[in-house]
C-alpha cells in the first residue's frame, strides 16, 4: 500500500510533521531506529520549550508528541531508512531491507553525536564512555564522572548527572561556554560540578573499563591524568544524510539546504529539524520545521495526487 508520506525520524520535527499530516487525513508512516523521541527524548530537562515555565523532561514532552501523532492516526514503527529512490511520481523507501512506496518523504533524521577521536575512546565505548547522560547516568551513582563540551547539551547533561554522581567534572576547551546564560548560571551555582576550562581530552585509559582521562591545558600545555569512572561526550553532531545522496543539496558540513517551505531540489522530498541547514537547533525550531514540512506535504499531495 502506498503511503502519502513516510517520515524518517521520530524526534520533534518528525512527530510534528506526523501530527500535521495525519490530522489532514493523510496516510502517514513514521520510521525511527528507536521508535520515537529523538535526542530530545534523551534530554533530562528542557527549560526553554514554550508552555512549561518550570521546564519539562524530554521523555515526557516526546511522550506527549508520540501520543498526539498516534491519536491522529500516524503509524510509528521501529526501523532505519537506508535508501531513498525517486521512481516516477513516487518514492521507494528502503527500511532495514524492506521497500515501501510513498508519494512524499519528510527527512527528519537529525544528527549523531560526534566522537572525540582520541586513543581509547572506541575501545571503552559503552565501558565508561557515553554520549547520553540520561541513558547511562544512573549507572554512575556515587561515582566520579566527566562531561566534555561547552554547549547547552553538555551543561544540561552535567546538571542531570549531579542527581547520580558524587562529582561531575565539566571539561571545556575554552574559558567561556557556548551555552545560554541561564544554563551557565545553573552550572556555576551547582556545588557538585567542578569546572576544568581551557582543557582538552588527549586520551582515555582503562583496563576493560574507563579509569582515567589524559587532559591537556591548552594555555599552559600541562598534562594531567584525571581519575573518572565515566565520561559523557557532547562535542558536536554529524548530520544523518547518507540516504539523501543525489536527492538534496548539502552544505560543506553535510547539512541539507532547503527552501522556506522545507522543500528540496527533489519534488516531494522535504527536510526538517536538526539535519537542515539553519541558525538554531532547538526543540522549538524543530517543531516549527515540522509544522511547515507537514503543511507543505499536504499541499504537495493535493496538487499532485488529488
């Protein structure tokens, strides 16, 4: 059966597009490797999403979106889109080896965490090295952990980890954070967070499990070994765009260029969320992208298939 739209990605952008298109009466299929929720679903508390003056947990907010999309009739499945082909007026979308047909596609697959690329990281991944505080934080109760990064994700992760860890060491390569001022103030006021600025991780060491980080001060050149039980990396993201090869125009950094209506150079292919080339990547902007993409899909279906 041909879908009106297949949405790759179940984060805020994809789910908002699903809400708009399903509510319009379209046949909607959302495909996501973890079901739905996206990176927002792995965020402990979101403080800047409108309507929640005291913040809202990521899992709770995404749970609301999932329920709303399903309530309007959207189908949400586990799976990863590995290939997209345009065949005439339709798209052939390959999900874990199985092919589906769709009249349109919304690519909202987001980004993946960037690795540091230092010795020991690959070997100790999942053995003390993590990229998701809310996923793995409870494993480090009463332990010493480090967080690497200077953006909002890093600072939010550090705050979340203080609910479990005995001490959280926040390492950042500069002496100023890139995060919002409110987030910075919360970190500065938290006695369980120790700042180690102008510092970079040179290596990760451990016999089977992470035991320490080799840290270099970028100003003095001093090298020290910091004993930790875990490290959480928030050092940027890589856009998930491999299946769009030949279907969309990418920036040198791999993000997708779109028009204001989220359309691409391929008719019927729309892109929304963090994977898109834009100024700000937040839940609020992802929802905005998803709303525009959903509206554009409905318009595209009416103009080309009705």
